C-alpha cells in the first residue's frame, strides 16, 4: 500500500518581540498570508490527509491549524514537543512509528531537520526548504521501513514558486 508523506516547514515567524523564547514565536504577517496560500495549493492536489503531526512550537502549531482548517481535517492534530528543532533522524523515528492504517500523513517541522530528511528519503538534493515550503513524498514501504532513498518526490511547492511552474 502506497504511503504519502507530506513534509511542511512552518510558515514565517515574527521576530518583533526579541524577549520571546524561540519556541513561543508567532507567525509573522507574511507567514499568515503564505500558509493559507500553500494549504490551498495542497488542497487542489486532492490528497486527503489522514493524520497531522506537528512540532508543538507556536509557529508550527499555528501553521498546522491553518492547514487543518483549509484541508477540512476533522481529526486531532498530534503536537509533539520532541519535534521542536528535531534532527532528521528523530523526525524519521516518528515516521517509522506510525500505524500503517494512516496512508497520507502531514508532518509540520523545522529546518534544518526537514530539509535534511527530504534529501535523505528521496536521494535528491534541496539546499533549503523555505518557510511554508512543502514536499510530497511517496513510498511503497510500510512506515517502519521508510528509510534512505525509499521515497519518490511527488511535488515541491513554496510561496514564491512561479505559478507557471506549478502548471507544467
């Protein structure tokens, strides 16, 4: 059974309040514009998300909630403190523990872990997934067997991507 893994970097966060801990930073105005834009593009792909897992940092929870609303996701979002600034290996361990009844999973995380994980799983090279950047991966393996170069990249989208490129 094919597995869809959608990896999303949180939307742009605000640095207005320099007293705030990094974990507590909210979305910036640009982040609040970009996240719905990318969520709508994902919705156009008609991928029905079975599960959303997100870092519990404020900017990732805000991003996950925006996506859940636009995608009409009705289940509970799983917020995981250990995904905050997690390494690629830790994010992969979360993926490898998923139950196989979930076929389409959206994971909302941070860089550099998310970019490193996409490169590891797909065998491709992306220098940097920008804020609100999203990558769709497909694997023929069950979750616990998803590993190096076991995924095919279906799509890569981000807010500044040219609309013409999206249509090609």
